[in-house]
């Protein structure tokens, strides 16, 4: 590995017969960054990843890795390594043999193979596990073996295809932290595919949201969460209540907004006076058992206790809303009335 490499797509399209899986997309992954391709099933994210790897060849456009045009090059001519969703470990080989496999078939000297495999296992926290078989490991440990097998090749670019989908929720959180820590320690350029928005927010330097074969929005996790560029992104990233509102006036980049009896002042984000769409995050809604100034009355339709927080479905003048409330010590019963205000953050106008 000569150092972190950039990855650049220039108007890349991929067709399968009459089906356009990826439609003229352009983006760049900066050297040493972890960028996530995020979107629903069928949006084109995995096809994009496979084109970086060379497992699929682009129908049009140009792919550049580390300044080298690799558009027409096969897998073997690209210095990339992929961690697959299924792990794809050889069951009859030991952990050490699995990790060393790529080096062995490349005819690297045996002493170097052994040393690099041991170092890779140590990096992923599996020192001393080399003699075991994959069947003797937990799902999380198998995932780490798959990562070690990719890292040992010292690639310019590391690719992850839905790497945590086979793990339970608690283990997913731990392994995603391990992957992020390892990526930062190695400083390796990484492209990561998932459909899980929380996972993407947790691990990424930047996120590319894809929908229907095109890029819907690109930015940092905070930008995508706080400044969604469309209804789709607002709804897909982090959940949002999307409600109709009206902009009364725009002045100095700020909009005077009215929504269901609530008056708000928000960044205009290019919007003009007239009908508008408002995205309200569930944690930005405050419910109060007693009336208060500048609050609107709502009806609690459903209340669910989830240990660390309450989830409510309420009927408000803005329409039906989903609410996440940390005040578990004073739950509001279903069927009761409450009064609603909005927090300063987590409420944004969505550009038309």
C-alpha cells in the first residue's frame, strides 16, 4: 500500500440490459476518509461498490482510483479489498489460513505471510485465535476475521458490503465502532455500503445517499441530518415528521413560518413565501401535561415505554406526529391531552 488513495466517479452509469442500476453519478472519496453509500434496497449502492472493486464494469463514465484510470481494469489489476456481507470464510481452513489466503495465492514468502497474518489478527483483536476454525467463533469474531483478511493485503481502498447485517443489534453497535477505530488507525480510504441510516451516521466522514440509481444528497452526517435537501432524505435519515406549513415572509435568509398554530423562525434555505414542507425530528417535540405559553394542544393516541425513552403517537393541529420523549418518569397515558412545543434544533424547512 503506497498510501491512502482517492476514489473518483465521473458520470458513471451501469446498465443491466434495459435496467439502469446506476445513472450518471459523480462523486469523490478523499484519501483516508470513510464514505458510506446509503439508501434503500435497489437504489444502486451495491452496484456502485462493485464497480469500485471491478466486480462490475461501468457501462459509461470514468472511475479513477489514486489518480489511475481503472474503468476497464479487472479485479486483479485494482489494489482494493472487499469485506462481503456473508464473510465468505473457508470453513475447512483455520482462522490464520483464511487471513493469509490472499497472500498465499499471490506467492508471498511464507515467513512474511505468517508475520502479516499475525499482525492483521492482532489489529482486529484476535491475537491467539489463528489455530481455530471459523465454526468455533462467534458471528462478531467471524466478521473480524473477514476484516483481517482484507486488511492483510494492504490495499489502497477497503470496501465493505453490508458488513453488519448478519449480527444482532447489540453486536452491530460494537463491531461498527471497531471497524471505525481500525479504519482511523490505518488511515485507509474506505467505502462502506449499508441501508441502516444509524450505522451510516455512526461510522462516516461523509455519506452519499442514493435513491433510484442517482445521488439524492451528499454531505457529512450532521449536514444530512440537520439540512436534508429533499423529502426523501429528510424521511430516510433519522426519521422525520413531514408536515405542511406556510412561510409568511422571508427576510435576511430567515423565514417566518406558521404550522398548525405554531409560529417559527427558521433558516429559509432558499425557500420563498408560500406553502412549504417542514421536517420535525421526533426528539424535537416537547410534550407537557399542562397548558403553557406558545404551546398547541394535542391528543395522545398511543404511548409505548421502551426503557430509556417513551414513544408517542399524537394527533396535533399539524397532523399525526411521532414523538420520542426521554421523560420516562412522567409518562402521558394514551387518550389524554397534552401541550406541544418544539425544540430550537431538529426543525427545518425542506427545499422544494
